[in-house]
């Protein structure tokens, strides 16, 4: 039978646009990748403009198409040289008479260092059998502007991360769960990440060691261990440990070592140094298990939280590498905020499972150090309870994902959730990311949300402080505390910009973001909202943008203003609110 290839569409349509790198240094060449479907008509034109709010600040080289033009193609872009700034890019395909045939949006980040506006992703599979594909996976994450990656559970052992030696590194090894790790694939992931200006962070814990470390031929000093009480025998059998419950595990438990011990630190930092000699990671993502400490060999108390900052600072100085440190359930994150860590990273657990708690945890970091960025690990739909409600889907719930991301992004933080190409986290054990799928619709929405996070990074995350603003919406309840079944208003300001986030929590009485049953209903879409604002500043103009509408395009709004001294009262009509809208106010 003769197989005939499908015919290309006779009408060209833009299908995707994205920068070739997740982040650019100032004055670094910027290139935009453009994909289309169908056969263009000769003379059709592709143009792209770069904007900052309502100002056009750059453009990309126009490209005249022919019927022979192949997809994808790239164009060079000119952007301002200012450091640490994001931009929205609007791409249009025009006909011979100038009519817009199709359009797409993307974003650019011009930042000399990722730590100002980190967008953190992850990797968790490192062999062919599990489908690891470095070029494809990294290219996909680049479309979301992910500029840093946590290489989760790639290491040989917590107490000996490098398999083999510097002179003869192992080609493959088993991780803690008995999974095969291919060294060539790890290296390829690092190489691909660097090609896209992504930072590669090696995962390893700060204080854990395998069960044989005190009984093998060259045992660790027992003085490095910890115990649960100040009294009792100081033996390997009584030392504090964490039982493992992972199928195929290479160790049945992990000992809690004395994180604050100079001897343990010297040993583990040396082991990480050996790892970095073989694999060119940019830094160390240091994990903890949320424990506050124990008692040392000499029976003195060990305060892990108090030791966070000294540990981070010593690791940074000793290794000359970037450092991140997991503040489990936000414990100690105020101390990490003043350390040498690139930014603050925290997992949210039981007492941080409301939407409002996300904002509160971010405010703690911003108060401790306004210069430090914040990344949150919040695992949607995680349900380990044996008798909990059964999930109603095997796919992520778009309503829960988008409302949680809206809350995190509006709080001035980022969310580690995307990784392994097109997967998403629903558990603290990252290799379990195959449990739930991402629908095409959610995938497209997330692209818009990450475009929005990148394009408006300055107005979302650059030293924003709480603003005094009164917000009301005619006919709808508005609240500033994240109360369920309301429109949640969050007001922030910096210099002459005040931003007001409106997050649609209507349609549900559930104040929790995790959505264990995967059942949260989408909030009702609101159209033509009559909004009133009052604030102790003079307002010059107001614009509006949303990741849910028009690819995050900024639109100027008509306003009715009444002034009283230095205070303005404003009325405006907001075209729509689906999940999250942002108002941008130019003020005195």
C-alpha cells in the first residue's frame, strides 16, 4: 500500500514562539524561535515587538516568508540593556495587505544572574528505560523560561554522592531507590541546561548517611551521629535515624548526622567537591527532612535551625558554588534569607496549606531580606492518607493549579512544579511525577502563566511591599485575607508602581490549595466588573493584564477619578476576571 504524507494546511498559522534561552545577560544576543503550521504565501510578514507595560522598548527582525520557508525559524531581537528586567513579546503573522492572520505571545528575561528572578524546575529520571531525553526535556522547559534545575536523586549515596572516583568515575550506579542512573545522561542534562542559560543544581541532603556507615571496614566516627535524648548509650544501634519506605531501596534507613559538627561538614563538603570535579554542576541544592535537631555524642543539644546559616555560608565559601537550602515548612527560612544561599527555598506542609498561608510565608522572607527571592515547593493533590478521599481524576486539576500559581506568583514568589520535560510534581518524591498527567489545556495555560511571571517579573517580585489600597467590586465580595468564596485583593508597591492582584476564589468554600480529591470547581468567570479603588496616592494611569486573557497583554484602562488632597478615588471597568488579574497603577 502506498503511504501518502498528509498535506500541509494551505493557510499558515503561528503555532508557537519562544526565546532560545531561559535567561539572557545584558547585551547578550537574543533570538526568538518561531513555529508555524501550513504553507505561507510569499510576501507574508512576521513581526515581533518587545514591550514593558504600555511601552514598546524593542523589536525583532521582521521576516518575509515564502512558500519555501520552513518551520521553525529564528529571528534576532533588540532589547534594552538594563539588567534584571522582563519583557512581553508579541509576534504577528500579517498578510500582504497588512491584516493580522495569527499572533502569539512569549516573554524574555534579561538578568545577569538567575537568583534575582529564579524560575526553578527539576529533573528526576536519568536512564533510557525511564525515557530520559535531555535535549527534548530541556527544550520543553526552556519554553516555560525555567532558568534553574534541581537534579533530584541522581547521586550515588547521600554520604558519598560520586560513584567511583574522580580518576575513574562510574558510568552507571544505583540511587537510593535502586534506580539506575546513567552518568552520560546526567552530563548531557547539565550540558543542555547550560546551553539554555539554566543553572544546574546537584541535590543532596545536609545530614544523612546510609545504614552501613558505622559498621563498614572504615566506619564514620560515632561522634558525627545524633540521638533523640541527652541520656542513654551512644551506639550505632541507638543513634537517631529515618526509616526508608521506598521500593528497591539501597538502604533501610538514613542516619541523622550532626549537621553542625565541623568534622561532618568537612567530610561532606569534601565529598561534594569530588562530585563537582567530575560533573560541572553550578551548585548544591541542600535538602533537609524538617527535623529541628537532637543531641550530640557529648549529650549537648544540636539545633539544626540555628545551624542553617553557618552551614550554608561555610558550604558556599568551601565549595565556591551556588547554594540552596530547603526550609521544610518554612522553618528557619528567615535565617536562610540572610545567608549566602542564592534565594530562599521552602516546602509547604500541614500548617501552610491555605491560600493565605502562601502569602504569609512569602512576607516573612520579604521582611527578613527584601533582596532575597523566594521559591515554594507546594505539591498539588498530594494525598498519602490511606483512608483519604479518592481522587476524582488522574490528571491535574487546572483550577487548583492555576489558583495556586496565581497566589504564589502574586505573593512575589515562584513555584517549583515543572520538570522532566512536560511533567509536574504532586509529591515530595520527585520520580513519582508520572502519576498525574497535564492536559493540553492546562499546558497552554501554564505557558501563559510562566510568560506572565517572566514578562512582569519586576512588578511581581522586585522588592514589592504591601500597599494601602481599598478595593471593592460592585455586586461581589472582596477580601484582602484570602477568605474563600471572595475575590482576593493583594496590593503591593515599589517606587511609582502600585499593583493590585485580584484572585478569583469565588465558587468554593475550601480555603486549602492542595485539593487532595482533585475536585475543586473552576471559579465563575466575571465580565465587565465595576471596580472602585481608593489609595493615599495620586494616580496617573491604570492598566490591566492577565495570564488568562490575550497572552498577558497589557491594556490601558479608562478611569473616572476623584481627588482629595493626595488621595485618589478611582472607578474603572475591568473587562473580565477568570482566575487572576493584575492592575498596574502609575502613581506619584
